[in-house]
C-alpha cells in the first residue's frame, strides 16, 4: 500500500454556518441551482452515494444509512460539532479558499480553526473588479483602483482565480488589450452597470487577467466543461513570464488539460470537483489524467462548497483512487514502489507547496 | 450478484422479415451502407464477435462458431422461428419502436408478438412531415396538417424522435421560429421538393420540434457523434415546459450527455447502440456515463435495427456490463447492495416506465 | 496468454548517432522543445518511468534504476552497441521510417542493419515540396517538378506522410483545388518564400495531398491532438479512389479516429506515440480504440524519434497492453482464443503488411 500524506486542498470554498434540513442539504448535492427531475432526488447520484459512504461513520453511524437518519444525527450534533468532526477527519491540513462566492460561508481563518489546519485566501478577480467598480466614479479612478486592488491583494493572497473563460469563452484573445480599448470598455461598463453588476466585458476580463499575471501570483483559471486546448494561445502568450496558470475543472476534457500541462512548463492542472462528483470512478479519471500529465504538474483539490461533507468526500475519494491506481501500477511492475510513494506525495501536497510557495509545515 | 430485471428497450427498430444470406447478414453488422475494406469483414468487429458470442447458443450452437455455420442454422430454423427464439431470450419485455426507417421491418405489434412482449410506437417527426407535405397543396394546408398530424400522433405514440440535429447541426437556434419565417420556409419547401423529398430546412425542422414539444410527449433527439453540449441552449429554452428530452447516441461524447442530464431536470440520456457496437467494453462505457448522470436520468435501449441478434446483443451486453460495474462498486464498499439493486431496476426499466408513462405491467 | 507476433512499426523515425548526456537524453522524453517546469524533470512522466522500466534490463541493469546510472551504462556500451541491444530486443522486425525530420538520425537502411530488421521509407510530402521549391524557378517548373517528385517517390517509398492538417487545420476544404488557384498560390509561394521556407499555404498543401492520392501509395495524415472527425469531408471526397488514408496520433480523440475507420472503408488508424507516452495506461487506451475500430483497420506504430529506447517502450507497452486486453476478453468468454490470436496478429503486423503491400517475410 502506498501511503498518501496529508493533503493540500488547492481550491475550495468555505462551509455553511447554518443548520440544514434534508431538502437544503440535498440541494447542495446537485450540480444546478434548480430542483431535481420529478420522481428523482440528488441523493441518487455518485455525490449522494459518496456522502453516504464516507460521512456517516465520522458521525457515529453506519455507512450508507438513509439520508434522513444522517441529517438527524448531523442536527443532533449541531453544525459546528459535525463540521469539526468531518473536517478534522478529512486528512486535509491546508486549505486554499476561494472567498469569491456569495452565501454565509466560513472564511479561511474559520475553516482553518474548525479543521485544525492552515488556510490561505484565493482572491476572485472578477469579484474584486466589481467591488472596485462600485466605488470608482471615473475611468481613471476605475483603472487605477483595479491595478491597486489586484497588486494589493497579491501581497496577502496565495493565488488569484479567474472565471473569465466561463464568461467570455475559452478562446479569448491571447494578448493584453490595448490602453484605448481598455479605457473604452471601462467607460461603457461604468456608465451602464447597475450597482453590483457582474463583469462580463471581454476586454476588461482580459485586462484583469494581465494585471494578475504581472503580479506574479499563481493564476487559477476555471475552464468549466469546455475543451481547455482552446486556451492554447493564451498559454503560449503567457509562457516564460514567471506566472503559473492552474487549470480548474478540466473534466470531461481532463486528458486535454493534461496535454497542456505537458507542453507548457507554466501550466498545471487540478483534479477538481470531479472527485466529489464521480464516486468510485475517481480512480479511472485520475489514471486518465496521469497518461500525459507530468507528475509535477498535477494538484489535489476538492472544489468543495458549502458542505464539509464534500471536503471529506473529495479527500477520501482521492486517497482511495490514488492508492488503487498506484497499487495497480506497482503491482504490475510498471512503477517502482519508491517512485509511486514519491509521486503520491507530489500530487497530494508537494506540488502545491512548490507552486504556491507554502512553508514546508503546510500540508504535513 | 445484482439481478437485472426484464428490460424496457426505449429505442429500437423492427427486424427484417426475409431470410438472410451470409453477405446480407454481414452488411447489417457494419456501421455504413457500403462494403467493408478489401481484405476485411464486418464480422471482425466487436459487433460481429458479440453476435457470435451471445446468439449461437440460443439457436443450439456453440458460442463463437463460424459465421457460415450460424447462418446455416438460422436459415434451417427459418427467419420466424429464429427471431422468436432470439427475441424471447433477450430479456426485453417492452419495445419502444421507431417506425420511421424504410425497409421490410416488423411493426410494433409484430415485434411484440414475436418477442412475447409489449410494444409501443415512437413517431419520427421528419418522416411525418414529409408524408404531410406529399398531400398538402398550399402553405396553409401544410402548416395546419403538420400541427394536426403531430398532435394526432401524440394521442397514440409513446414518444417522438427527431433527427433534426443530424440534418441541420446540433447548434440549432434554440427558440421557436417566427410565423413569417415558418411560412416562407414552408412555401419554399412545397415549391421545390420532389415527391418524397427529405426535410432538411432548419426553420421547418425547428418548427416541427416545437410542435412536438407543445404536445407534451417525450421527445427523443438523435445526436449522432456530435458533442451534445451544443444542445445546451435548446435544452435551456425548453426547460420547465413539462416535456422531457431524451438524448440518443451520445458516444463518444457520453460524458457530455451525462453532464447535460445532471444540469437540466428534463434531459435524459440513453445507452444507445454503443451496447451493440462495443462488446466487452460496454461496462467501461456504462461506468463513464454513470460518473455524472443522476441514476434516475439514464435509460436502457438497444438501438437495434433489422436483426433480432442486435436486440439480444444489446440486452446481454447491458446486463453483463451493469452486473460487472455494480459488483465492483458494491464489492469495494462504494455502494450498498440495496442501492445497487434499486439503481439497476431504474436504468433497466423503471426510469423508462416513469418517463413514458408505461403501465407497471410493462417492463416486468 | 495470447502471443504477439513480431511487429511492423508502421510509423517511426530514425535514432540519434551521437552519445547523449543526462540532459540531452531527458530532453527527448518531453513533449516540447523547451525545458521542464522549474522543480520538475521529464523523467517524472509516464515516458520516463517506462524507459526506466523496460530498458535497463536490456543493458544489464535493474528495472527502475536511477536515470544517471542508466545513462552511464549507455555511454559505457556506446551509442552503437546500446542501440543494437535495444532495437534487437524490441521485437520489431520491420520499420517504416519517416525521413522528413531534421537532425542526425539513422536512415532506414541503417536502422534496419542496427535492428536486424527490414526498413522502408515514408516520404514527407511537405519536405519534398520545399526541396522542389528550392530548385524550381518558375510556376510551371514548380508544378511539373512537384508532380514528378511525388510520383517518383511513389516508386520507392512505402507511403507518404502529410502534416497538412497540422499546418492549415483539419477542416481543410475536401476537394482538389482548381488549376488557377494552384497557379496563383504557387506563384505567391515562389515569390515570397526564403530558401528553405516551410510550406504553409492551404491551397498548395491540398494540391500536394491530391497528387499523393493519385499516386495510389497509402497516405498517412498526422492529426495532432485535434478531433479527426473534422477530416470527415476529406475522407468522403477520397473514398473509392483506391488510396488508403492512415490517421496518425489520434489521442485523445482516438475514439473518434476509430469511428472514422468504421465508417470509411479506406480509413485506417494507428496507435501512435500514445504507447510511448502513457506507460501502464496503454491497455486502457488500446481497449478504447477497439470499441469501434474494425480489427482490420488498426495498425501498430511507435512514432519513436531519436532514442531507440522509445522504440523499445512502444513495442513493449503494446505487447503488454494487447496481452492484457485480450486476456480479459477471452477470460470472460467475450472473445474466443482463436479469434484473439488472429486479431493480435492483424494489429501487430498483418494489417500493415496488407495495407503497405509488404512481402510476407516482412514483419515475421
């Protein structure tokens, strides 16, 4: 058996602070905001089955107990105590937390305290820009404040995350937009946006990406379910600048994401929420990523959001998947045990420590 | 071992009524109308090997016997008796039959009688429209007759099937076309089409889809080998209207099809002819679909056409694949046996009964 | 156990003639010209691990020994002796060699002598055209010389290889360009190209493809990491002309490549460098290709370039992968042992012998 060291979760969100009923809990198992189809439940998904597999034992119940029984026990313990038990059993010792989603979610310091772990903030570029726009009256002020906000955030944040590719497509023009273009777009945005309006202008989204790149902090790019090879020109344009790009959510194009990590030295990929969503299939998917991805280019993450159960499921699925894959490869003689142990440590924590400059104490 | 209940085949065609020679039989194993490459035979495919695995024992021969021996035995029994033996051994108790393909194929009532099963008709929208056009002299008559024909068919058909996405691309404009557009397209079509001419006009194809949607019957969409996420906007536009969409033939983009079923409550996916075409790989493909697809959103089908052998291969491959996948997942503790048994029943028959409103007696 | 016969490597390059240090050797394990990411090495890839698995025992060392030890032993034996030992242990008895890459690589006759094997030349169309352009002063001369050079090469070459799809996209216009178009493009190219300039003009690239097709020699098409179904119209346009198309490098769209081989009689696919790049995953990928590909349509190749270690890795990975896949399928009763043995021989050598018209003595 290959041991998996404690994990650095290189991309996740906080957990909810409120007690949850069965319906509210179920809603967090789906992949959409809406209800499940008539006659179905989100518990009948790999995520639902995986929660019922891994979490009940951590609260003193049998695996696969009925959802209502699990929720009753969760409420009996209370959201704080159940969160403590779940996170502390996850094996995650460092959380990198995207603080850019709405909702009453625990901030990094609180998830660290609850989980007896370290935590660092990932700053969401588009939210930062929207907050800047809310308080900037002129184009000059907006552009100066944007640059200042990003560089200011770079001082304390461990990384930036951008959802630009989701908002304007992955085939975004690779080069930085020119100053005139940026001023025009900024002016239109300031004039037309309602307070709190989302940033969707492609020119400003690209401008923001390039400010972030100039900051030198690693830049996470959410690629959704699109084919990430569309980002090839952007990757080429940003190569050699000293800023790492980390692709989030490559599935079902994770082989293409792995390809990019193998042809661009500064491009990395994470395993993302696929671990939470695919249950016993995580091993097969991990193996597919490990076809082309250099072993120093892959990072564990949970992508978990709202429920500490999802951090547990991601971490447990990852450890089991990694063990199964490496056991198969060492058993057949394809890999040596020494190499397998070393690669396990790299994907679980070592690569993230190197990319994000985390202290050696983090992720141990 | 997880038992698979008897199956509802939610999409298939009838079988040929004529005696077949070796060459004619072989032609039905290929994926194209033309001949195999020089020096090769369609028997040297997963479909050919699967037919030789599953069917000879049902006619009293050894598995994997030579094709010529199988065909000789098939002719000895006769097309009717061999069809009876094959279909009755398939484990399919309800056939939903697309009656829109040409050729001397058994209609639903006849396949039901041969297979000692239930059968219901799926009406092919484009064929219906072409038949209507053959007998409509004016634009007004054509449009009125189209609407009447679709709503009339909805009274007896169990579902509609559309091949619009194959004829005008999956990225079809999502909204219903306007009345002026439709009249213009109808006029052009009436003027220019030869008798029996195929409907390929994108406006009329979309118009037809929206009439079908307004009927409330489930609507099957053939997606070919294209990426079904291109249908995302159409899925969004038809969400909440109360009509289910069932994606046919997702392979090799079945993970994308599964994604759509997980984000749109009214979108379903079938396993389709991939079961017939991939032999011992059916388990791997089924497992890939079950990564993201909610378990209430997946439906067995054979897609079989012409040869009762193909219904047998699809059903046998499915049962074996499902058993293997569920045995692995329950054996490793990922799923409980109770859940596995329940999900097997859903995919094999229960989901189809719910979606198509079949009586409980169907599919048992 | 299914025996794999000796192999026909239907697409590879020569090997380097110079002694290599650790860094130069490592550079040939990467998928790009540049260096690995800081803190990583190309030895930490499936290719690196596979080289360390298969090659040290052939030079008298333990599997998985450290890279530095392997390189020291390789230099101790010398590039000629280590090349002899590696190639002669590869199990490849016929090499089809693309001679169109730069560098001090062994030509076909030399790799044949080193490996105690047969070798034949594959001519790279674009290089041929660039050489012709270097010595043609007028449009008339260029066009006449192009046709003469291709038809001349066809007399001795075993096949042509084109990288047109990499240079102008896979969705190239399917029909031959018209004479006026070709003359215009030829004139522009002659006027503007520097000596040794690469051919990237889409019209001339297509013109060249059609000259090659008229020669009747099999035409290999490099598809890179693009989806080969984009070649569908070109495949349709070239169907029935008597010239075979062989798709190289389908991964990660190898299922789509397999689809094309199943719908076009003249389209074939190889396994390509994926065998070198994916280590113990080769079996899974081979199994995916064998879902739709007719068994007479798939060809072994190594795609190896520069290091004889890569020929060894490809051949060893292929034999292991094929054995594992066929053992699983025969073990479960899906395939008969006789069929499995026969199909192994087809993919390993028989199909290539048929497609390229190799003597029966080749590939034994």
